[in-house]
């Protein structure tokens, strides 16, 4: 049984229908990548998974429980955390406070706590009392990743975590993601950077205009298939 | 010596205005809600203390504690059931709803307590003063200022040293992302309004103990609260205290120059600050 499954997932972005019947699944310990152009519906897909879009209950099943349309707090407490696009750090909170708020109201057992985050990203320990917005883009992304990890999620959703970062920083971030996976988390990566996505994922879904246009293992899909699924030509 | 006395009286009056303004500042800072019924809730707080004293026979301290508990519950319920529904990108719905609440509260209080002016009796404490040389400092105004400082210090401790405070600030920064952290915005906003209402009850206590009040004075006190918040800078509670003190000083100095200028001088200083520093003197620094 998959850890997470969506069945005919339909969701709206404002008045726009952004998703048209998405069938997808994620197995325990697996990493999947969602690729697609701007406006393909990737972020709406993640938003629906974490309860920020209203969807019908049976459209999302996590660990055998129908979770669609639940409140974000309930979804998080069951073990799905998200690193949002653009980092979305809290500007009035320090680095350490941003990390701590990821564990708000809960004491979840697992490998991740503030010390483990500082071992993963030592620079954050040095900067822990700084305002989060005074950090570089890469360091801010580390805070966003660490903040999501503080909830010890079973599934980590990463929305465009390489966006706007230098190649060397992207390598560091994805190296950290490999470590996170090794601690047992399943991962969903939404990426516009196709090479990065294919490198990290066990399986890949390509989206176009709110529909899945391609699914497969990175080794099993050709560039031509991806181009066709990505642009619809 | 008379000017020293005036300055001290102005600072002490500022303590009262800071108490008027703190609840307003807190609510605006956390959920960007402008509560036009804020002044009327202060009057509700004062009447709650009055009922505790006159109907239940409590002393003023116990009556104030009871009023604080009632206002906490009222604030939580009001925010959770009504005001949360008005929050969003459009600032008009909360303005309209709180304006309506203001009218409802004034009329309900008129019906219940009549238009008579009232005053809270503090067992003679309101008439006591501390003599320092030639200066006589009123015990009640001094207690008001001390209370304002203690309230703001406690709120700052809550905001900057507790998990709930982090949740308040995170929700204030970005409500949607705060939800992703498992923060229930509806409950956080309700808790913020409940805390603000406790401060409102304290403000109502001192408002009623220092001067007379009636069911219709709320909007007039709301103006002072607004001015103190804006002079001090939005989102900073110590700034709100400073704003209250500046307003108090302007009024007492204005009254000394010409008794008719008391209220006007406060408004003029407010307008000058608005022109020269539209974000206030001590705005919250972010980013």
C-alpha cells in the first residue's frame, strides 16, 4: 500500500481549476519529483496535500486514512510537512525561532531536533540569533528545510527549493536532502530544474495544465518524452 | 517647579493613554484588525467592574479580576465566532463589523445602565497622593503608569520568550505559512483578542477610577488610543507607551498654555507626527 495516494485529485487556485483528476502515489522511503512549466499546477498539488486547498476527503489518502480537506495542523501532525516555494521565513523571528516554530505545540519523536538541524547545517548555529531575512538565499533555504524537519515528518514536500540559488548552493541543499532521506523520510520534490529532479528522484511525474502527462522512472523516460510531456508538443 | 509638575502629570496621563492603546496595538500588530469598538469595550470593562462592586459587593481589585476573566472569555468568543470571519485581504469587513459592534454595545449599555455618568470607587485610594517636596503625585495616576509598564513588559515577555509568543509573531508575519507549521490561526487570533480584552478591562478600570464614564464615551477614548498607537509606531508596544506619554504631555502642556487647548494640543502633535513620521516614532523593524 502506498504511503500517500491521490485519487482523481481536483483543486482550484482561486476561481481557476488548477488540477484535473490527479492520480499519484508515493511509497515509503521513496522520492518522487513533480516537474512541469510555470502554471502546470505543481504548487497547487502540494498545497492540496497540506490542506491549503479545499479538496474532497477521499481524494487524498495517507497511510490508509482519508485526509483530503483536513486542516493543515492535522495533516502536519500526521506527518506531512512542506518547505514552501520562496522559503517564506518569518521575518520578525530569528533563525532559531524560525526553526523552533516548525515544532509548534508538539513534541514528536524522531531524528530531527534543533541540535540535529545544526549538525546538518552548521552555519545556522553560528547565525541562530540573526534575523532570518539577513541570511543569504542558500542559508534561508536551509532554515526553511530545517523548519520543516523540526516536525519530524514522514513525508517532506519541497516546493522549488533550488529556485534562485547558485549551482554550488543547490548541490549543498540536495546533499542535505540525501541525508534527510537516509533518516527515513519520503520526499516529494517539485522542480522546474529537470536535471536536478531526474537526478534525485526514484520516480518522476510531469504535469501540464493541471494533468499528469508522464510518469516513470528517470532511467525509463527519454528526453523526447519529457519534452513532449512538459510542453505538450 | 510648575513646569516640572506639568511634565510629571503629562507622563502619568500618558500611562492611561498607553493602557487605552495597548490592546488596540496588540490586535492590529497580530491580525491587522482595526477594532472600532475598542473604546466601547473599555466602557464595557468599566461597567463590568462597576457591577462587581455594586451588585456583587466585591472590592475593586476582586471586581477587576472578575471583569478581566469575563473580558478574556468575551474576547475569545467574539474573535472565534465573528471577527475571524471578517479577516482577509479586504480591510473593510472588520471595520464595518466592529463599527456595528460599537453601536450595538453603546445602545445595549444605555438600555442596561442608563445615560447617567458613573465612577468607580477605589476606597479612597483615588484621593491619595505622594508628596515629594512641593510636588504632589497622585497615587492613582502613578499606579496607572506602573500598570501600563507592567502590562507591556508582560506582553513583551509573552511575545519574545514563549512558544505562544512565537506563534503570535509568526502568524502576524505570514498567516498561511504559520498554518503549515501547525498553528491554528483561528485559535491564535482568538487568544490574541482575549489577551487584548484583559488589557482593555485594565484600561476600563483606570478610566472609570480616574474620571467619570457613561455608555457613550467609548469613541472619544478610541481617538486617544489611535493617536497613541500611531505616534508610537504600529506594532511596537513600547512605542505605544511612548506614544501615550507624548500625547499626555502634549495635552497637559497645551492645557497649561490655555485650558481650551488641552485636547487640541494632543491632536496637533498627532498630526505633526503623522506628517513627519507617517510610520510613527518607533515602528517595528522587520526584514
